[in-house]
C-alpha cells in the first residue's frame, strides 16, 4: 500500500460577506485536509456556508483569512489569471443547476473545458465521446440541453466536470433537482467514474442516504467544520 498523499489543505478559513446589508460571517476558522482519490461529504443546514466553502476550496472565491494549498501550491496567493488556469486544469465543478450552455450540443458542452485549455481537437473528441459513453448518453451527444431530461442534463454536467482529468471534483448538491431514481443513478455514475479516473470528490448534500455512501463525513455548523461518523 502506498501512503495516502495530501491533495488539499485548507487552514483557518474565514469568510464574511459584507455588502450594503449587515455583514454575514459565514466561515469562522474552517480546517480541512483532503487526500488524493478520497471521497468526502459535507452536510449542513441551508445558509450554513457549504457553497461558500466549496467555492473557496476550488478557487472560485477567496477567503478573507486562511490558506488553501493544493498539492502544496498556495492558491490564495495566485492572481486571477493563474487561478482560472488552475481551476480549468485541476478542479471539476458540478452544481445543483447544470449550467450547460443552451446553444451547444451535449458533446460540445462536455468538451468545452478542454477547448478552453487549448488541447488538440482529436484528443478532445475522443475523450468527450468516451465520457458520453460512460454516462450512457452516446446516442444523445448531438442533443442540446433543452432536448435532454433533467437526469441526462446532470450526467452531461458530470462528464464536463471530468473532461480535463481534474484531481478534485467539487459537487454542490448535484442531485438537488433530481428524483430518487435519477439521484441514485447520478451518484452511482459519479462514484464509478471517480474510481476509474482516480480523482478525489467533495460532495455537498442534504440527502442522508447519500451522506452514508462515505465514511469521510463533515458537517458545517456555526462556521466551522466537524467530522462525524453517524
Ligand atoms: N454574495 C453574498 N452576499 C451576501 N451574503 C451572502 C452571499 N452569498 C451567500 N451569502 C449568505 O451567506 C450564507 C451562506 O451561504 P451559502 O450559499 O454558502 O449557504 P449554503 O450552506 O450553501 O446554503 P444552501 O444549503 O441553501 O445552498 C447565507 O446566509 C447567505 O445568505
Ligand atoms: Mg448552497
């Protein structure tokens, strides 16, 4: 057995939203260590700061205090351009709403992150077709999002997140809009692909049944993250 290696180390993360309204102190000293190829779930009540935390972990947002290291690299010190390149290469995001581009086909939506990364078209096409086959949508590759069911749209979002072979998938209630059968199906596909691709996952969910699919469970309460086992 090889020793598990640290993929991400977030220390002492603080985040307060201060706009015109009263400031909202959301994260108050969150610490989290993720190992390579690990699978963690974060739960917490609505408004507890789960999405905020996920955005900070993936470099979509910056903390007010604290550090996020990804394989030792300090994300919190990267400029916007380097941070965008980092996200494109290393992180796959999946959200509750699929955020697929309506004017593009399923295939084009899946390969968009690789196009942005400037990869070669032949490689891009091959990888996107492979992923569409893996998610069971090879025969829907020319459909636009409006011509796909909700479950199918979300599966396309999974394939898109995996396109650039990220080391970390950050999924924010990816089954929030799906019925039970589609939720189970999506989680199964996500975890199967996770194993094949050897990527780590952090999944935010309200669904206790989904939370129980891993032993690495965390709950966000009062701005801090607690590990729990039941
Ligand atoms: N841009 C913002 N400006 C001001 N307040 C914000 C902003 N974004 C989020 N908040 C507030 O911060 C808190 C945490 O929001 P966040 O979206 O992280 O919660 P969440 O745990 O993901 O909730 P949910 O389960 O409903 O998705 C909420 O009280 C929210 O109102
Ligand atoms: Mg949220």
